[in-house]
C-alpha cells in the first residue's frame, strides 16, 4: 500500500515530505550532538553503511535528497554548531531547503 501511494505522489508532495524529514532529522541531531556519539561522520556513516541485507539507508532516497541530507548534516554540525537550540536548527535547515525549492523539485522530476 505504501509503495503505491509514494508512486502516486507528485514531486512537490515528495519535496514537502523530504523537507520535513530532513528538518526533523537535523533537530534530532542537534538534540544529541552533545552526547559525543552523534556527529556528522556518524550520521553519514549510518546512511552509507549497508545493513545485513546489503541495503544502505541512503538508497531509499533520490540522489538529490541524499545530497540535501548531507548538506543538512554539514550545516547542523559545522556551520551552525554554535547554535544550541534544536528548534532553531530545524527552522534554519528548513529555510535553507526552502531557498532551493524549485531546483530540488526539478531534480526530483528527473530522478523519479
């Protein structure tokens, strides 16, 4: 059922879902970055490491969206590293993605 619904979603709808997912992820990373376990490399490694079935989490995303996930990790852990508020990080990441909305949607149209 989920597969059929996701296939019927427009690129604009997918963009909104991915933007939500990435901004929520950045909020979670921000909440946990002080615990010495979560850092940019751990996040990237998690997405790029195959599970027991050989599937990598990054493979469920179109290439442009995985690029946005990596960009959000860069911003969360590097550029915005001095911002302690997870809510502020979430808003900044969301705005950053929104600034490239049309470009991302065009890429999604080509990738899907």
